[in-house]
C-alpha cells in the first residue's frame, strides 16, 4: 500500500511550461498526493491539467516562504522547484531560503526535469517502510 504525501510544485515564469509538461506526463503519480503550489504555478496546474491543488501566495508575494513554513513544520515530503537559473528574481532571498530549508530538513528537492523524474518514480517515495530521516536539532 502506498502512502499519501504532500508535494509542492513551484516554477518561475520561464520554467512554467516545463513544469506543466512534466506534471502532465506524471499526472497519475501526482493525483494520489496532496498537492500545494505557489499562486501562479498552482493556477496553471489547476486550469491546464485539472489538478486539485492548494495555492499559496505568488512567489514574489511570499509563497516561497509559506512553503518554507510547511517544511519547518515537518509537513512537506517533496519539493519540485523549477527555478530559473538565467533570469534574476526580485525575491531571490526567498528562493534561496526555500532551497536552504530543504537542506536543513532533508527534504527531497528537484530543480530540473531529470531529478523530478527520478524522485517521482522512485518506489521508495511511497513505500510504507521508507521513512525520510528527519534531522533532530537541540535548539
Ligand atoms: O516565484 C515563484 C517561486 O519563487 C513562483 O511563484 P508563482 O507560482 O506565483 O509564479
């Protein structure tokens, strides 16, 4: 029996088409999970693919930080974040902070299609015996 996880999907503007294509190709694997997204990305995934998805604020308005808060609360299992390496974002500190929290809390994160493919198709991801190691901090 597989486990339902919480997945966040986020893409910068020049990467949205790539994320939509990826999500469309992996629709079956995504649908059983609880999906969340930043505002504009989530709207596109809803409208174009009919996915049920909880939309936070748009990235530049705090959406990355809201997803970061999910990570800090131990409520996110996977982040798919196609960030744009070729164009500066006004909220670059938020982008960096979100990626940093994935490292702090050992949350799997895919920043490109190849990695996203591997993560979403990994049998470990939903295997009932597999538990991601969650770091324990003394502070
Ligand atoms: O800017 C983003 C992530 O940093 C994404 O935000 P939107 O999905 O609202 O475009």
